[in-house]
C-alpha cells in the first residue's frame, strides 16, 4: 500500500486495537507486534485472509508517521459515558415522616390480615396468619428506623437527642405493650 492509497484509510477503525498497541507505541514496538501477529494470522499458518488484510492495513497506517498523525487527528474516539444509576432515595433520606408513614401502613395491613384470619375461624388460613405476623414485624422494624431518624432530626440542644438507650427502652416497651394488647384483643374475639 502506498501513501496515495493510505489517504483513504478508514478513521472509524481502531488500528491500534488490531495491532494490540497503545497510542504511544514506537515504530519498533509496532514492527515487533506486526511481525508476531502476522506469523499467527497468516493464511498459511491457519489464519484468515481477512485477518491478515486488516493487520496489513493497520500496520501500513501506523508505521508511517505522517499518515499516523492524520489518522490520529481524524479518528473518532468512542464516547464513554459515565454510568449514573437512577435509584430512589434510601429510606433514611425520606425523613422520619416518610418512614413513620411506611411503618404505619405496614402495621395497619398486618393487623388487618391478622384480624381477617382470626375472625374467619378457618384452619387453612394459617399461612395468611404467618404472613400477617411477618408484615407486622417488618412494620415494627420500619417504626424503629423512623424513631432513629426522628432522634437524628432533633436539634442538637434537645436533651433527648443522642440518648439512644432511652429511645430504645421507650420504643421496645411500647412494642411489647402493643403486642400484649393485641394478644388480649385476639383472645377475646
């Protein structure tokens, strides 16, 4: 290939990738890479004619400094766009009110399912009772998170801010009292 035909090189092809060279490769490195790949890809050695043509084209463009500069100037580099995941805000970012509302709705749904099972007196609804208890347990965990968010949202001069032991003790006493009241209610029905 002469210099006249090389002015028609394809700037969309990655000749560096074909040779396995980086953009700062010297002429000696290009020669070494070309000879090694030509020995592997030559049609007499089991390679294909297309691979060898592609290798020859890449070498002809990159070995000549003037053509290489022209190729580098015209070649289109692929645009690499940064991956930006799109996701909802984590639970702690929705605030104490959002967490409290989620906990309330979970507890309400769990209690509704539990009452539905208890008032039907049908023995095969026991899987629904297990589901109801799991939903209530999840609601309790959400309420715990809401309580911690509320604690963090208090002003720094508030006496209860940072007193996690007091908050935990109050929370679990309320949960235990509510569980006992629910047990009494379900036993009476």
